[in-house]
C-alpha cells in the first residue's frame, strides 16, 4: 500500500492511499497531490536515510510520498 502524507503541526496527516495506478485510490491521491502543489507544498519521495527526491508528478510505484512546505531562510 502506497501513501501520500502531508507534514504538518501534528507530525503528519495521511491524504490518500493506493495500491496501483489503475485503482480509485490512486486517482484520489493524484488529485490530492495536485491540490497540495497548488497550495505551495513540495512533493518528495524518501530515498533512504537522510535522502529524498523531489517530484512534480505523483509516482504510482512509490511507497511513500511526502508533501512539505519549502524551507524558509535566506
């Protein structure tokens, strides 16, 4: 089972779950992913301890996709 989560003040919230690209869960996850991007979130897929890859399209095969706010600073 794959999950789309958003990092927030509670730690994280599950936005959607799916088992494959062809199921209704993936369609819901795709829509949620787009909404989060439109709201200013960044999508990342964990790649092991301390590493993640930013994604702009929801990867159906990913086990976990995390939506997070950009890091502020300057």
